[in-house]
C-alpha cells in the first residue's frame, strides 16, 4: 500500500449529505458545517470536510485568502478544513445567517432550505465527510478549497455523471439515493486529492509534494507499510539510495519535519485510531506501532495528546 492510500484508509472517511437547498436571486449566506449537521454520524468527527454540489443554477463561493470561485451546474467544491465561507448569487451582497430557516429532515432524509428574493433559482446538495484521524498529514497540506470541474478527464466524467444521477434519484425520492450520494462523495474526495497532486507545481513543499518525490515518496511508503520496524534516518536513506545528509535535508524540506519526527507523529496517530476502536491492550497497541515498551508509549502519547492513552480512550468512548 502506498502512503496516500494508507492515510486515506486511516482517515476512515464517512460521508453525509444533510441539506437540500433552493436559493432564488438575490441571495447571500454564510455557510459552515456545524455540530447539528453531524447528528447522522452520532458525534462530531475530529475533522470535517465540507462539500457543495451544484444541481442546477450558478453561484459564487468566497473564502478569505482564496480566489472567488464561480460555480455552475455539475460543479463540486470541497473545503478540507470546513472553513466558514460565503455563498452568493452575485457580488457585493450582505451575507446572512440562515440556520434558523433550515427545515427538519424530510422524506428524503435531508433537511430543506428555501431562501432568497424570488429570482433565478439555484439548487445545492450540501454535505460533509468526517475524518477520524486526530491529525491528518493530508488534510493539513491541502488548500482551503478544492474545486472539481469534473468534465476534464474520463474518471472525472464518470464520477460526475454518477453523482448527477444519484442527485436526480434523490430528487425523485428513490429509495437508497442518499446512501449512493454519500458513497460517491467519498470517491469525489479521493479524485479531488489525486487531481490536486497531479497538478502540484514544481518547487511546491508539503506532504503531498513529498509523496510525489521519488526518494521521499519511497521513504513515506516504507514508513507507512512497515510502521513497527525500528527505523533510523540512516536506514531509510540506505533503502531509498541517498546519503543520510542528502535524504534528511530532502525529506525535511518537502514534508516540513525530519523523518523520525514524522514517524513518531504517524505512529501516535495510528495508535489513537486503535485506542478509539477499543478492545486491544495498551501493550499490544504500543508494540504494533513500534514502541518497545508500554511506558515509552505512554510518555510519547501524553506529549502528543495531553493525556495518557488509557484516559484518552475513555474520553473517546461513545456516551
């Protein structure tokens, strides 16, 4: 398994479509996935990736520090860190909070929102993907917004057509249509990440840039595939065919931290997932992620999460 697949698998993405919105121009709202929107999952996940699918019509998406996006029917936009953003029919409109206008779940299984001035209509399906990793190197390196105009390649056209068909089935109240939308949203996120990775400019840094580098990418794959091995920087450099100094400099420059720091961080993220699952002894978890003793694991985990692993696990247990 490559490092990207490993991180995506560890994220345990679970998608939820929660809102069907109809806007009529002029309109302008502030949007962000909130705690109430997470009820279908039973709890607020550690990370939320918001998304909007434009069923028909058009709109603007504005986010501080990012270019304004003009979206049209068939477009999908994802916000990997669930930053608050503005959706609008046109520029220079005052954004409004409309949470109090959202109607409870209807027969479709989605909440409903109708808002605006009565002009040209735009329909959206809004949802999110929950990520179970406490800290994800992937989400930390992605931009604030991922825009998917999905008609540029065969894979994109297939996913877009599938999502559009699922949206039509949802509109017709077909049984199971919401489940199909949720599964396709997970595929859409993977497609968005792969497309962003393929379009990274030369000289870019970050975890995904390291993944694309032949030496650092090989090292990341080794670390993720053989997490429990007693790795050293020298050993990794030898495996990828570089000197220790050249490898350490290259890895640190691209990924943003030295190889052994990255390994320690990923070991603890993996341990946190096992702790949340329950059932395994602490000593077994420590061994599985590469610690020689439970005591060493306890110290490292407390430094990372602020609590001993047993206490942290109890706090994560569902009430």
